[in-house]
C-alpha cells in the first residue's frame, strides 16, 4: 500500500511531509515524492528508491511553503521510477495529486484525455486524475473533484492540490484508509495514523465517499453530493508501534484481515462487468499463442508452491492443459522436459526468491515461455519473466505469508478461467457462474474472519501439543499443506500434512490418543473417502477438528469440533478454508509465545540458496 501525507498550516510543510513519510516506511515502497506550494507555483520533487534518496536530492534546497502533500509508492501500474513516483501533475502543473489504490478504468480515461491533447509523463493510473482535473476544472476546485470522482472506478485514497486554490487540500477515500489530523493553526492528512501521532492525536477517520476540504484552521467534510457531514473526533491512544500495525497486535494478524481487500483489489479490475470473462490486459500473448501451449510447469517455494498446487488443479480442471507443479529447488536439477510449446509459471510474493529466480532462468534456457505471478512490481522475477501478472496484495511484512497466498490463488483461478475461455473448454454459462461466485469471495472471507473465538480456544487447548496432523484429499490436501506450513513456521509445532488416503501407508502409525488432526472435507467427489480416513484416525483416539462448508451437516457426527466456512463452489473453497488455518497458526503461536512476525531461523525473502 502507498503512504500518503498532507499539510496545511502556519508552519513549513516539508518537515512534516518528510517526517510523516518516514513513519510510513514500514509499509514498504519503491519511490517517494513531495509537492509544496511556494507562493507562486507547486514545486514537485520525487525520486525512485528509498526516502533518503529524495532527502538527498532536496538537501539544502528544501521546498518552502505552508501547503503540501507527499507520497511513498508501492508500484501497481508502471515500474518503480522517478517519472512513475507520485505526486503526479496535469500538463500545466496547476493540479497535483497523490493516490493509494487502483483506478480500474484508467486506460479508457487516458485514451480520451490523450485524444484531447493531454501529454502523459508516467505509466501510472494515477496521472489520469491530474489531467482530468485540468480538463474538467470550471473554477470551482471542490466541484471539479466531485466531477472527477464520478467518472472513476476503483479503490482509492486521494489528496488533491491546486495552484488556483493554494490555501487548501481536498481529500477523499474509497476502500483505502485516510485520516485527518486536527492541529492548532495546522491540519494534517495521512494514509495511516503513525504519520501524524507525533503532531496530534485528535483525528477524523474518513469514511468511504466522504470528501474533506482542509484549510489551516478548518476541516469541512461532505458526502459525494456535497451535503455537510458532522465528524466525531477520534482520539488516538495507540503508541507508535501499535499504530504501524493499524491497531492489530502483529503484522500477520493485520495481513490476515487485509485479505478481503487484497483479494478484491487483485480481481475486480480483471473481471468483465457482465461476468462473461476474465480480462488479463497485462498478458501480451494472443489467443493462437496461448493455444500453442501443450504443457505447463508451475514452479515456486513454500507458500507460493502450495498456491501453485491449487493453480495446477484449476488449470487442469478448467483449461484441460497438463500441468506439473514443482518446488523450485528441485525443478532446477531434474532436467525437466521443456520445449517451445511449454509455459513455465513462477509464483513468488517477493519476486526475489533465489531458487524460484534460478528455476525461471533454467526454464527460459530450455526454451520455455515464462509467466511470473508476483506481488512486487519491478522485482527480479518480474523483470526476468516474459510476462507478469501482479497480485495487488500490498506489502506483506510478516514472514508468514497470508494475503499473498490468497491473492495468488485468485490470480491462478482467473488465469485458468481465462485460458478456458480461449480454449473453449468451459461453457459460457459456467464461466459466468464461476465469476459470479468469485465476486462473493471477499465478503465471504470477511464472514470467515468474524468468529475467531472457537479458533482461539483450539489454539489454547491444543497449542502445547508437539505434533499436529493436517489431512485432506484433492484441493483439501493442497490447503492442508499450507495450513501445516503456517503452524510449523510460527508456532514451531511439528505439523505434518498428509493426503488423507495415504495415512494407512505408514503415517497412521503415528496417530495416537489425543493427537490433534485437522481434517478438511469440502470436496464432494472425495467426501465419503475423507470421512473414512477421519474414522481411521478417530479409531486411534485422535482429536479431530473438521473444516467443512456451511451446508455440511454430516461431518460433525464424526469429529470432535467443526469449523465451517461459507458455501461456495468447491473450486473456490480453498480461499475460505485457509483462513481458519492461518488464524489457528497465529493463535497457537500466541499461546506458545513465539515471535509471530519474525519467527526464528526464517527470512521474509530467501535470497540465498
Ligand atoms: C511462507 O509463509 C514462507 N514465508 C515461505 O515459505 C515463502 O512462501 C517462500 O519463501 C516463498 O517466498 P516468495 O513467495 O517470496 O517467493
């Protein structure tokens, strides 16, 4: 997520802008910039890389003025560069904007503005907004902002500056955070509370659709129609560290709860409005080329590998193309059979995992076409692959991957549907139905996050067991692998995931009285078989926690506890069943007192072999 700051007051803007952006550095970013009205014009200074590069660039010549905005960018559209860094301006430099989020219809808007003679400097979606201000400005700054907002689709928090109305800032939000800090003779804007609590703890928390006009001595809030809204002052009593985590105790819990938004951001701009198709404009391959692939490899590590296993299932089931899914460190050394009709998909949250990058290079050397699914724009893997589809999960800080996993599943599902549409392996009605179900997933993840008490209890009761098993079949087995890794890596419990049908071939010897077994049973085609495997472990007095769909009334007869997730197509249910497993791992780690965000021996990105 990008960081946003704004200042209007009697003091100098630049010191607050730089201080505020520094407090937001933890969120992850790849470039930074500020814009300050100096009494005549708006001076914009920006730089790719760390904030220190921007500070060095302006050292000794800092912009002076009492109104300004600043931004740290987490790239989504357009690679990290000086030109793509925010703030962005229109052709005249009279309008300046900073943005966090995604403007879904920016391409159409940009084409229209170019036809009207606007000249764009960056590859970003954000710059479109500055040019729209220029195009639509009718002398009324606030009315023009409303007009622009009525023409854009997507998720955003936005702050506008205008040289023609230099005594104020205007800000608004939709599905992205924005707070207003209330000072004495000065007011502040920030995308996150840590940026302002050293200046004030009195804030307005903006709600979706609200528009605030901020002067040094007033904050005027209205709705989209211009009707005034009375805001309640929210006194921030968090300390700085808690504020960075948005009030959550750990980044991991914050990121688990960010999944509905991360999933929505990753998919909404890629689904046709009438649910008829997946739209992957970023894929530059034409239909004939996509039809030429007769074999796909999916290669990744850790959680990304587990997402790859689900992706394999999706592509084989929906697009009917043979897929092999490999751990990257194995793929590299097994002389995979690859030719120019092979597609190799690498999945990596960081885009820097050395084993995955090396596997990608090996696949290219052997003649494969390559596609990366990654969360970091401009990462090594993104630059090495022929094509890239980005997850738009925002920065993932906790070592244990959560929102990256669910957004990877979303991308793999959309890719499988996209291929199925091109290869005509699915009827249009089925594609339409699946896209409709896909749109419900963010709200269903939210629903799954509502009742965490039973999971907290399980974590307390079973959190001191030294061995835990996860079992499932088909997609449930793939999710069991992810649940097991989550529990292992942050609670240090020895968790093992097993294909439920495989237990009797040896591992059943380890099932003894009282051992916790997490059994996933959501896949209809193997449900009865999974029940048999549950009975096998129950016969050895294991304690079984079942994971089932909401409409399942059978499973509770055979297990000790049941966690239910909302009903959806069984292809999509991994997006929901993984959530209680993430929470179980989190609360087990809390029970055992391990370092949730930075577990022992592990790094967020494994850039060494
Ligand atoms: C997952 O929780 C782990 N942190 C780890 O397995 C991770 O998924 C793996 O190292 C791959 O990282 P990447 O997605 O950045 O390539």
